[in-house]
C-alpha cells in the first residue's frame, strides 16, 4: 500500500491531544463543581422529601465519582497514546476482556441497582405504604389553567359533583346543590391551606386534560388523569407560602397554571375556612 | 389580454369570500313599524351572589382591592327583574339584513368581561379589547361558527372575528381566569335586545307581523312566546325564569 | 465534473464486470440520481433530507431558546410556542436523527461493510426513501394550516392531542402530524426489513456474523428494535385517529368538560396511549443511539490503529441492551398514577440497563489502550462521543429510579439528559461518520482545520447547554413553559437561561460551518485514495467514491474487520480482504 | 433481486417475509394490549356477531385451502386454484363490508360500543393487509408463478382473522 498522498499529516504535534485532554478534565471538574454553585434544590418542607433528597444526594456522589474516573482515564489515554511510538501489543486476551467487562457490571449492580433500592426504600414506604392517621383531606381539581381546591368542611364529607353541572363562573366543580354533604363544603380558585405538621391526603381529579400537581419544596409530583381519581399524601413540616405548578403539558396556559399553598397552624386554617363563602 | 382573463376567476374567488349582502331594507317610517317591550322576571328568592375569588392571579385581585367583584351570572334587582337575558325574534323575520358597520365591542376590564351578555349580527365585526395590565386568553366555544383560542397580552392590539352563522349564546371565556366568561348571541337580523338591570328590554322598528320571541339566559334556560305586532303599535310581553 | 477514474456517486458509473446477471448501471440523470435504487445514492438522499430538516429543527430550537431566555420579548404567542416545541421534538427525533444516522449512514455503509453489491431489495429501499419525502412535507405543511401545527408535545398525549377544544394545534395540525408519522413508520419499517434481510443474506463469502464491523451490528440491532417497537405506536396512532375523527373512545374517558358542556365520550383511558407510545418511545431512543456507538467503535479502531477492546462482549452487550430496552418503558410514567409496585419493577429493570451500557462505555475507553492515536477530525468527534455518553448515561440513573424521578419528572433535568443522549451523541456520531466516510461518498477529503473548529464549536457549547439544563432541573425548573418568571421557585433556574441561550446560538452557528465544509469539500475537497485512513474493514476495498455495484469482483472476507497491529507484520494494519 | 444466487434470493425473501410477519404480530400485540386494558372499562359489553361473520370466516379459510392446493399442485388443474383463491378473497372483503353495514344498521356501531370500535379497527387493519396479499396473488397470477411465500403470508392472515374473532368472543 503506497502511503496515500492524501493521508493527513502523520504527527500533528502535541497541541491537539493536550487541548483535548484538558477539555475533558476541565469539563468533568466544572460539571461536578457546578452542582454546588447552580444545582441547589429548593429548601425541603416535607417529611418524606428527606428520603427523596437522600436518594438524589447519593446519586450525585456516586455518579460524580464514576464521572470523574471516566473522564480522567479518557484524558490520560488521549495524552499517553497520542501519535505513533513504541507501545507493546494492544491485543488483549479473551479472559482480560471478560474481566474488564465484569468490572462495570459489578460496579453498576452494587452502586446503581443496590444503592438506589436501599436508599430509595424509606421514600417508597412513606409515599405509598404508610396510611397516615387522621390526615387533613382536601380535593384538588385541575382544569384548563387553574387549580380548584375543594374543602370537605366540618362533616369531612365531599359534596357529590357531576360533570353536567359545571358552570365556569358559578359552579366550576359541578357540585350538586341537592346533596346534603355540600352544605358545609367550601371551594376556592387556587388557595390551598394546609395545617403544619399534620399529614395531608389530596384527592386529585382532572376535568379536561392531563395536568400534574407539583410542589418542588414538598418533593411532590402527581399526574391528574381525567376519568381517574388520583391521590397524593405528604406532611408539610415548615410553615410558609408555596406555589403549586403544573408539570404536564396541558395547553396554552400550562405555564400560568399557578396555585397558592399556605402552611399555617391548624387554628389559623380553620379560622380562614370559616370566613370563606360556602359553596351555594 | 389573456392574463387578465386568468385573473377573473381568481378575483371571483376573493369576492365570494365576503358575506353575500342582499337588498338593503328601505328605512321604515315611524308609523309603519311596531315596538316590542317587556320584562324578564326571576321567580323565587334571588340566589346569593358569591364573592368572585381572584386569588389565583394577584394582579386581578389588585384591581378589585377595595370592593371585591360579585358573581354576575344571575343578576336579580330588588323588584325581581332578571338582567342579562338575551331576547331575540327567532321566527317570522324574512329577508337579509346588512350587518352594521360599527363593530360589537367586548372589553376585558378589571379581569371581567364587559358586557356580560353581548348581542351582535351575523357578518358584524366582533372586536375584543384587553384593557387590563394582565394577559388574557380568549377562548370561544362556538359550535356552529369557527371556534378560536388566542392569547392576548396586555396592551396588544384588539382581536377581530366575524361570524357567518346564527348561534345564540356562544360562550367566550378566559382560560387563565376561570371566573371570566361571557355569552355572545349572534343572529341574522337586528331584532334582539339584552335585558337591563331591571329586567326590561325593547325591540324597536319591527315590521308588522306575527313573531316568535325567544329569551335565553346563560344558566336558567330558554323561554319562548309569540307576539303579533301591528303597524305603529307597541306590544308588551314578559318572561319568567326560575332556578332548576 | 468528469471523473478521472473509477466511478462514483456523482459520476458516470461503469458497468461492473465479472459476474452473472450483472444489471447495467442506470442511465439518465433522473434514474441515476433522483429515483435511483443504488443504496449509496439513497443514503446520500436521506442524509441531505436530514440536513434540511435539521435546519428547520435547529431554527425552532433557536426560537425556543429566545423565548425561554427573554420571555418579555414574546417573540411567539403561547399557542405558537407549543407548536414550536412539539415540532422541534418530532422533527429532531424522527426526521433528523433517525434519518441521518439509521437511514442515511445505515443505507450507505451496510452493503459496503459486508461486501454486498447493494441492499437485498433495492426497489424497496428507494420506496422507503420516497415514502419519507411526503412525510417531511406533510410535517412542514402543518405549520401553515388553520390552528397551527400540532401542539401536544412530541409525545402527543390524549386528551390534549385528541381534542381541538383543548389546544388549537389539535385540529388539522395534529391530523397532519399523525399522517406524517404514519408515513415515517412505513418508511422506517421498510428500511428496517431491508437491513435485516441484507445483513442476514447478502454478506460476502467468509464474512461470518462475528466478522462484521460493530457499526453493522449496531445497525442490525437498531433495525430489529425499530421493526418490533414501531407497530404498537401505529396501533396507538390509528386508535387516536379513531378518537379524533370517528368518535370512538379508546383514550377519552367520560365526563370531559369543555365550555360547560360534557363531551360524548365514555370509558377510555389516556394511560393506554402512554403505555403504547412509550413501548415504542424507549426502544426508539436506543434505535437512534446504538448506531452512533457503533460508528464510534469503527472510527476509534481505524484512527487508534488497534482493534476495539472486547468485540464479542460489545455484541452481546448490545443484544442485551436491545432486549432490556423493550421492557423498561414504564419509567416515563412513574408519576402518572401507576401502581407503585409496578413502578418499583420498572425502576429495577431501567437501572439494570446501565450495566451493559457501561460495558460498552468501558470497551470504548479501553479501545484507546496502547493505541497510536491519529487526531483526525473523525477521531476527535469519536472521543467526544465517549465523553458525552459518560455524562448523559449517568444522568439517566436519576430518572430511572422511581423515587428520585418524582422530583425530576418533566423538569429541565430530563430535557438535559435526553438531549445529551439522543441529541449530542447522535449528532457527533453523524459528524464522525461524515468526516470518516466522506472519501467513500465523494472521493474527496473534508477539510481538517474546518473540521477541528467544527468539533470545538459543537462539543463545548452543546455540553455547556445541556449540562446547565441539568442544574436548572435540579433547582426545580419545569419544561415546556412559555414563561417561567411567574414562579418564585423557578427564579434560581431562570438565571441560567440566558447563558444557555448564548451557548445554544454558538452551537447552531458551529453547525453552519459543517454545512460549508460538507458542500465545499464535496466539490473542491482534496482528492482521496481508496483507503486514506489505512483502515481494514471491507468498505475500503473499493474505489473512492464507491462505484455502482460496489466491488469489481465479489469480495472475500479472509480475516476479522479490525486486524490492526497484526503481530510480526511490516504494516500496522491487515485489511479484511487480504489473506 | 440482482446479484444473488437463486438459493440466497429465496432465503432473502423468507427473511423479509418473516421479519414483516413479526411487524404484523407486534401490531396485533399492540391492539391486544389495548383491548386487555380497554375491556376493564365500565361500558364494555358483549358483541353479538351476526351469522355473516362466521360465513365470511369460512370463505377466508376456504381461500387458504385453495391457495395451498395451488401451491402444491402445479398441473393444469392446479392453474385453476389461484384465480379461485383470488375470487374467494374478494368475496371475503365484500363480506367484511357487508358485516360493517349489518352491524351499523341500528346506530353507528363504530362509536356506540367500544367492542364495536375494536371490531371495526381490527377488521379494517386486517382488510388492509389482505389487500396487500390480494395484490401479490394477482401479480403472481399475471406472472403465472407458483405461490410459495405468498401462501405462508395468506395462511398467516387467515390465522390473524381467527385470532381477532377469538379475541372478540373472549370479550
């Protein structure tokens, strides 16, 4: 094979490999450091959120290490084996190839599979297994581009609602005025009041398209599928004002579908509820 | 010469787009036409008007800081008169009528539609204005006409629509502010009216003849009655609505 | 453009000699270039179509970046913004990345690398290209219809995608979207069937399955995945069309209220569509990413002058990935109200994919051990792929776990992750392939200096854009938002939006450089020999550019595809076709 | 198909056919999973199939039989079986259209019940694939070639139709 006239210059000099290795190492370091400077999660305000944060922090550390290791080796190889030169045989026996294949499999099984399961179990239990005693029950109904919050009132029973009775201005939830439970029900547009330190169970219902009830501070996110009665449960641990946002694309006003949460003492919540207009 | 012939079908295509306007009715003299006047009443105890909860948009809440807006869907005055009932002649009118040139205006002021019920003619231009400091999203749920769903930033130019079919009480609402919703009645002819605060309405310049009047309220249903209008005469009628 | 010798894609082909039933090369401009059945011409046509669609997709991306970073400018209205987001997603996933890599380079490389004259069914191959062209036109036409293009996201979840009352784009725009997707699926299935038949039946003598280059293996696995995973989406699209136009209720439940009226649907469930869509969705991302990994292996072997580390293991790992990718789709639906135990199963299955994928990653890095790296542009892009696979792949762990996905679902973390994996890895795979196989396509070499500049203008800005998006996701910023400024908790994320947009504009500008380099080198680039990179796989056994019918005489594969640094030989490579 | 020896082109055609059948199997698998989830809906009911459906199925199975005979028997009498199969196939299609009209004479049967919608969708997709089969058979008839792989495809479509009927009976 005559050395083809058009082959690129054999040794382009040390410039490019050094630059490339530097780029890989720099990008790895910057990414890992960037998590502290720019990647701060909203301060936690719910009990089960602590275990979700634990999973995320565990993953940040685990993937951070693997990430630095990978880029470090890549940069070293790029520098060490640039250009021609005496190298020794690059061929590896089948045994070494299988051994080196086992390393990532074991690391991933232990680190990813094992770690995620073990660290993730408490969150799973708190979110799906535990049934809170004496929870504060509220219903949040999602419709195109607002959250309707429906409080059961003193009797703890939600008034029955039917789709035919929905009228946007007067009765957006479609509550049935003849149902006795409706008498003490209260509904508001996007005002959710939660007692601090008491577990809350939120019934989730959508009237038109899929929405998703999310409050980052509480680490809560749950889709509202029309035709289904969804639920989510958590326990707010810090009083204050929070915002409800919609996480599932639901149309033009998806970005404006904002609700307000105020976590207060139980007494303040009851007092606020008492001076709201009843449903009818 | 040939290219001009080519453009003719093209022009015809363009002109046919606008609504066919028939012979304009000659301006009637006073004694040749009658007037229908009447009152819409609400039976039973007037429902309490809930405070409109504008919590979900602080900017709107701001606009009503002093006196909160009350729900306007069922407006009953102290003598039982029902406002915002759209009354129109549903049978007995023949011929085509040129739509008025000035547009029907629907204003969004104080995160609320004004007027609450709007009457307009087929072919008349509907102008939707946003005089609020807040973005609104005008969503019409027209069934017979072409529905539209547009966002309107505060201070942006007015939206304009023309309807080519009759549709009584087409809902137009703002998807962002759930409490904002208005009802538009589109009829072929100019013989319609919306009852005032005391429930009264008046349909002038009616050619003599026998007509069916339909009164529709956004939440309390529809009532019909037939009247006979004599030349130069005035006919009184009334409708009564009740909560289902 | 008289060609000196040999024949090529852009020159008058000479009739190949020496075997029975040789069909004469097609004559006439139309038969040879436009309606050609030559896999090389079809591959190039796919590539050029993908480049055009990439301009559209890139333009949409720029529009999104302007709107998100400067919402007060309101360059687009909210309804148009949703169409822009939807069409950017759809065009990039299906009409740019699948087209350029799987259909473009798959068509061009497979027959050459397995020593075949052409695809098993050239007419079917041409038909598959000419099915995608109307698909592209329909997709672009959707912008100009009443109500605008589809606006329910590239995932088109009902009821949003089923009801025109829900969003204007779900009127005529969504119908055109569904038809364009039907055409894409038809074309992709025809292509996939052709790849499988060709790879199984048309290999040269001596070319056993384990002597095929890894890029052909990856095209083979990606074709199988594509053929098996797309039909459920076809079923879902047909049912969605039924719901939209025939009044059926597959996905629409009772009690939907629009404009104070209840729609006449009953009993359907939107989750059914999500299951069917994501049953395709996840294998589809592997259909796109695996060929890029295969191309990285090929390019690294050729420019590092050593065989890839663990060839057989990589093949088995790819087959395992293909199988696992069919059983993990549920991780897209953790927060959709799925039974938590099912969520736990999908967590374990999804996280298990990191094992075989990290084996591929390790093999890629280990393929540099004791190498003699020649820093050509193709090699630099292949090294970039390794870095991006590391970044993107590890990001998937956060989303594969049901507990942490509660926080990250539908946030910018997801946007950053999938852009890294099926955006940057595949784009850099396409660029590595272009720079590496350009001699075989046009008989010329692309300019190395422009290429290196193009690499730096792609790797650095794109990594910056999509890694910063991970931070936005960490701080709670939600995706598909027209304007984030209303929310207090998204203020932290918004501060990064402008930096990301500047990097994004730099990345898009960098791609124009590539187009210039591609166009200019195709006509004026330095002339290339048959084997400019001194590589060993079969495609370098024929002239540059490869003539019609590919090989003068039927090639015979006498050794493996990557016989570099053979012990005791003067040259540092032993081509596959030499004894 | 140029450049391949006859035996390899035969094997290539088989590969293409079986890969395509895998696609069709996955398509019906998609519909089956939709059917499994949808039948748990509140409004799901039994579907009363008119006698025409079973008659039609018999016609399709008969056409499979005649095609099998055409495949095996190349003598003069064998020439008759291919056009007969084509005739039966067209009869089956006409029967399907009749079935749709029979089912929808009351109200629109596609939209009234979910199982009706499934029957319509599955039979429409099946009919579409049948059209492909009929085109192939007609092309074979024109070329006076022996139907080998086309027979496999046709029998597969017969089985697919039986599968659809079984699915709807299991409602």
